[in-house]
């Protein structure tokens, strides 16, 4: 069976998330998107786990289902903030669990180390190796997957994590890490530039904080297997049955390039190097993005493709495209009207993105929208890079392009933080 999965998202109990992010809305909008397997999100939160147990039915497959058949896999995200060898470490990890009994044991273990009731993505001072070792004592079916590995603040290989490899972070437990989530700001070709990542399955997920179709399923992982928990874990651990991913253009992600949002400064890695990573407006350090960091750690040139690498689709969500073409907000009535026309004919958004013929699209929406959707499928839409927490923007005219920063090196910088002298 072909599975289109989104294995990392959040619930209404996580910070900065929609308060309507419940099972009913996840199911409804996953179907609109075209996703047929979802992570439950946030299974350690005491209120959310009550809702999961009340709304999802367990069975021998390890895949939970709603009464109407939507499939879920037990999933949460943990934030680990700790000190290792005198350095501060910050790493987010996705956790997959085989059943509610394992979830209860995981939560019991975590409650000995801190609180789980204040946020769907709780914080613990647990080193990465200790987490893996202790979760495997509960069940060797539990899977730990480093989340959005390149993001600056909480990605395993991000500029602020303090780690340069999986082995450095997980030490003797790195043998139990099998998959890595690439995050919105990187794509498979960027990860292929590091030979040390070849052995890992690369997965893509939305990390969504809402259920809207321009968020949920914007990145997804594709499998061709019977939908059981054991088959999913086997595919992640061996790559057999994992057929590829759906990605946004990495420039769409919020940390693709370097920059300083407060100063409206977006820098390419080349510009950032020329400025010694200092904002040309305020003199403070910029946030170093994913492209810079990949270049820093890469041991291969751009364009290298490892043997056996999985295929991927690079797609911008339909609503984002319509929004830009109509020059109005993504959640406006105009955008919804066009989006709903397409859904009524083609069933779900992923079918629109990947399969709908151009001539059929033109029978439903304006020719410009149809033609742009086909360009999107071919990966031909340029994107203004995101930076320092700002999403990237699809480019449909010259006014959308990144403004060139005039590189003027300061004569003096006070400890790298002060105003230019």
C-alpha cells in the first residue's frame, strides 16, 4: 500500500499552536491534503493522551485508527537542553512508540526527570545518549529520530547545537539512530553532500502547528508497505519500503539563509562570510542558516547523489501559490474559493500537486493558476529565501526578490556585538 505520511506535528497543547488542533481537525484536513498516516503528536501531555485514548482505537498492527478509519502512529517531540563537555547543547527529537503501554512507560520515565504537563513539547536536561538508552529499555520498538536536524537553535547539526555529527551527539547510542528529519530549510540534495549521512533514512514532515492545508503535510514521507507499526520502523531502519519524500523548496523554510529579522537583513552565505556573520545594520551577530551550515560541514560538492538515494518531489503548497497570484492573504475568501474548486474536482491537494493534468486544471481555475501549478510540479518556481524565523516567499515578479545588501565592512566592531565605529 502506498502511504503518504506526516509523522511530526503538534496538538493544541503545544505552545504557539492552534487551539483547534484536535483529532477531528487533524483527520479532516489530512484527508483534504491527501495524507493517509499522521503522527499523533504530543503523546506525553496528560490532557492530550486522554483525547488520544478516547478517540483512537488500538489494534494488532500498531497503527491507531479513528472510527472513520484515519490512521495514526503514536508520536511526540522532546526538547533536550543540557551541558556536555562544558558546552550547552540543544537538540529536538521525534519519538515514535508502538502502543499506549509504551507511551505510559515513556511518560513515567520522563516525569522522574521533569514536568510533562506544561507543554506538548516538554524540555528535559537529558543527554541524547541517555534518552535513547532509557527508551530502549522500555521497548526496542521505540524509535528516536533527530528533528529538523539543520535548524540553528534546536537541530542536531544546526549552528547553535554544538554538534557536528550524529555520533558526536549520540555517542555509543548512535548505532540506534536510523533516520533523520531534514526540516523545511533543507532538502535531500543538501544532505547528500555529507557522506556521514548516507547510512540514514531521510524523512520529511511538516512539524505543523496548525491543521491548515498550507501547513499540515507540506512535507511528507512516502512508503510502499502494508500499514503496520513494525513495517514503518523496518522501513526507517533499513530504507526498504521507504520510497521518497515530499519537500518544499528549502528556500521556503524559515532558516534557509542567514539574517537578522529585526533589521530586515537577509544574507546569502557568501555575503554573511564577507560580513564576518555580523548584521550590517545593528552590528550584532546574524542567525546562521541552514545553507551556510551545510556548506561548513559538507565533504562533497553540490550535485552529488549517493547510490540508492530516494527520489523526492519539491512542491510549494497550493494555497501559497494561489495567494501570491491573487495578491491576497493565504486564508482569505478569494484563495479558499479557488482552492475549494480544485479540491471538489481532484479530491485532495497532493493529487492536485502531483497528478492533475494541465488541461483539466484549466477547466477549473484560471489559466495562470493552472500553469503555475504545473511549473510548481516541475520545480520551476523560484523562492526568496527564508531567514531568522521568516518563511521564504515564492517569486512571481522582480519586486519579490531579495534586496541586495551593500557589503561595507565596518572599521571596528565592539566585541562583535556593538555598534559600528
